[in-house]
């Protein structure tokens, strides 16, 4: 009681585009006020609660706010284990009591009784939950096993696939054999994948640990998806781009002769470990690249996340992406395509420059092009990222854009900050927007 389950649950439902079910409110609509049900006896109320929860769990995927005592039932706990990802919304007893004091809740009449109840339930709450959180962002991060300040924790033998330049600055995150990768897009080549397939020496009980930036997590995740028909992996991103975007969401891939990320798989990591301290050694150019993804996220979310302190900024961006991914895990519903804001142009610029243009620089210019097509202000991009047109072969870039994996003529634009839309754009307009960022 008083943990904020209804408020947080409604927000998580909104961010993941799922229905919201408040179990207590549903019980009241079906059976009358909860205080009156308690007057007839708590056992009868708990039996009603079990039935309503069973219905909710077999319905469409939803966010369900449980009553404070729902997990006391062994039957409910069994059903939750089988059908749900359960989060313990942690709150201190003082805050909970302040929220419920003076209400008509049957179990919140006296403070000393409330405190005893709080203490007595902590163990069962922790045992019933798959994760704990304190707010909506925490719930979203838990849903994709994204952890700030944690350590990589493989359950069996592990081998590390790491950017060689990162290993010069930081020790590998776990013990075990280490496989070095070249930095940047050079890592995302089939020859590199074939080498890693040959070098890995564990069975299906092993775990790949990816340690590096977005290119490292892309290729290491792809290797994990394809080695022995799929093994678990853990992402430990070491760049701002990786921590706010690239390592989250289970997309893995390598480049082919025809374009970027054209061979890949959805293979969700068992854990994404975000350590902002790793960014202390990040070169300025890599930080700017990450800020391009931060600006993209802020435009999609409709809030200036770039104004937050760094750790809060990373957490907010990671949570936003987690919410979109949870709403559309395999990019079949359209929402996950939002995350490609600016990237259709960016990938074309990279290809048209022979990959001499960095990903971050390309994303900044791609955002500029997308905002211009959207008729939206470009201030945030221009003031924070300061992109300048780049040297690239316009015809080659246009050819790459036309064969983009997201579909010919399909772009993510903004109707307004926080209101992305997937739409088509006439070739003449798209080519003009591309030409404006090429010199």
C-alpha cells in the first residue's frame, strides 16, 4: 500500500503501449468497494482477488498493478511466476504511510499496525518479484535487464569479446578468455565473425560478454545469436552511444557489401551493465556521437534529457528506449521504428562517404535532415551537436538510402517533439534533404 503502483503502472503502460489493469479497481467494479468486502471477511476478498488476477493474466499482454496483499497467496505467486514479469515497487515505510494515512484502506487504520504489516511482508515481496524498482524508469529498465552500477554476472563459463582499444584502458569485466576486435565498423565484418566462431571454446552453457561500443555489442551479440544456434550474452557498453542506445534492445548485426547491418538477428542480452564511470576515458568525438543519440531520444520523448546530469541523462535515455522496445520487441508494430529517427539519412551518409563519416556525425546530420523534412525547429541539433555538411558521394548515398533495410521511401519524422510518425516521403524531397547535408 502506498508504493505508487497505480501511478507507476499507468505510466509504464503508457510508455510500453500496453493496457493498464489496476486489480483493486477491477475488483471494485465487479464486486463493490473493497472496505465492504473486507467487512465480510478477508478470506473471501482474497479468493475474489485470485480469480480476477487469473483472468488478467490470461488476457492480452498488460501492465497490472497488484493489490498490496495479492502476492501473499501461493496460488497467485505460482501464476505470476508462470505468466508474468513481476516487479517489487520498493518504497520506505514513512513515505508509504504518509500516502495512505486517513484513507479508507482496511489495513491502514493505525500506524503501528501498518508498520508491522510493512515489515512482515518484505520477505514475501522480495521472493515473489523478478526485479525491484522505485519508479517507472526503473520498471522499464528491469524489464530489459538493464542495470546501472551493477557487475556482469554470467551463470556459467564466459568469454569476452572486446574492442582492443578499450582493453588498453579498462580491464575485462569478467574472468575468462578475451577475443580482441578492431575498433569501429571494421569489427562488423563476416571475416571477424568467422574468426570468433572458430575461437570460442565453450558449450551451450557458456556466455558471450561484449565489452566495447556499439559496433562491439552489435557483432558480439550477432556471434552469440549464431554460435551453437544461440548462446546467452551480456552487454557491457563502454561508450555513451552504447549506454543510451546501441546495447539496449537485442538488435545485433554486421555489415555486408550492400550496406550497414543488413545481416543480423534479434537476440536479447541476459543483462546490460551500464557503468557511467567507463565514460571517463571516452574521446571527445565519441562523446559527441553519443550526444547525437541523446538528442534523438529527447526529441522522441519530447523532453530535454540532455539537460540532466550525466548519470540521470543516461538512465532516462536507456529507460525510454527500453519502453519502446518492450512495446514492439521485434519491430513489427511500428513503434520501434521510431528509434530510427535520423538514421535513414545517417546510414546513407556513412555509405556515401565510404564510412569515412563517423556514425555520430552522420546521426547529427540525419536528425537535421529529418527535422527539416518535418518542419520542426532544429535548434537542439544545431546548438548541441553543431553538425556541418560532410564530403560524400551524393549518388552513392542516395543509392544506399533507397535500399535501406527499413523500406524504400519510409522515414521517421516528428509531428511535434514527442510525437514521432513513420511515413513516406517523396523522392524529390528526400533527395533534397540529403543533398543539403552533403558538400
